[in-house]
C-alpha cells in the first residue's frame, strides 16, 4: 500500500494547527510522516518540509507553544507575518481578486497572472528577509518524496517543486508560502513565484496514483459559505475524484467545530498560533482511532 499526505494552505495559524494535528496523531501511534509522498501548499509546504525532513511532530508543536508563550524566543517556528508591522495583514485586496475566480468566464491562468502582478507591486518585506524568516528548513531536500506548489507571478503558470527540481528547498518552500500582498514573490531561476494556493488550497490531484491519500485541510467546507467557499469545495471535489479515478482511496481531516472556532477567520493572524496548535493536538488525538486502519 502506498500512502500520500496532502497538507493544505492556511497561513501561520494553519501551520500551527497542522503541527498540532500531526503531533496529536503521533501520540496515538499514527505518524503522518510515514507517507511515501508528502505534498504541501503554502502553509502545508512548511509543515510538509519539516515532517519529510525527519523532525518529529511533537518537537514541531512544542516549538510553536514555546514561541507563543515567549514571543522573543528564537529561532522562529513559523514564517514572520510582516517585518516591523504588528497585527494581522489586510487581506481584502487579495480576497477581492480571488473572488473573481468564481466567475466561469475568467481564465484561471490569466487571473493568477493578475494576482501575480498585484504581488509584484505590493510593498512587503524584502525577499531575503522573507526567506530568512522561514526559520529552520533543512538545506537539502529530504530523502522522502516531497513536493510543494507555487504559481509563476508573471504568467500564472502552476509550478510543482520536488526533490528532482534542482532548486534550494528554502526557496521552494518560501515561494509556496508567498501570499500575494503580504510576502514578496520569490525568485527561482530568474522567475518570480507566489503562493501555490492561488491555484488550489490543497492541489490534492498531485497525489493521483497513490493507494491511500490523506488530505489535511485547514478550512472546513461545512464552516464556510459564499462563492469563494463553493469554488474551493468544487476544486477539492474535482481533486478527490481525480484520485479515486486513478484507483486511490481518500480520507480528509478538517477542523472540527472547536478547531474552527479557535482558528478564527484570519489565518494570517499569528497571535492565534498557540491556541491553534493546542486545539490541533486535541483534535489529532481524537482522530487517531478512525484513521489508524486507513493509514497504519
């Protein structure tokens, strides 16, 4: 049996929750890092790189708890939100652009290129500072198969970085986490790249061909509403169908009611990381029993 793990986007709060989920499951003997292939988008790329590189979920969760209780602690367990700016960023301009994706007449690549132009013109921290803020990412790609997603800021083309891409791991993960308007596009081989979540928050169709696919999604479909939420749900359903058509089985972990309340509406609000990792730990412990036959 081959296993693939898909980790969704979700900002600094999502990173904390995903680490908590992984740590809670690990306590109960369900190790997400045992996947044969780990796929991360945005926040999930940061989490996936750490798990694929051999760091235990417990140590990753504990690092965020320690950092949240002592804000001056270093090194950072999650990327910085913005340099020298307190509070969560204003995501309204990005949300307005992304909302247009619900219009079927819009070309997805053309819209992503427009979002890329917005990102290229936004005032953010420097690219070098952003990559440094990513903290402890291994210098080398892990031996385990790992991939993270990005989008070309110039033409909207979808990009998948993996072990054989020949690019620095820190740059690949940073590009996947480069939320337009919040973080700068990342330069790789002379091109500029933005958050892979501009195509999909999960990009789970990359797991086609694996027997068992577990998707960890930071946003619960049942907790969201509106055109963007409906579009996101359709994308996920299409990705799941692609996996199943290739013979794979799929399970999903989404925030339960308690986690949804804890995570809040703005997943870029890094002040919620501590409570997010704690609620992820709680939910991970609860999810282990039903997940064990599927994963172990």
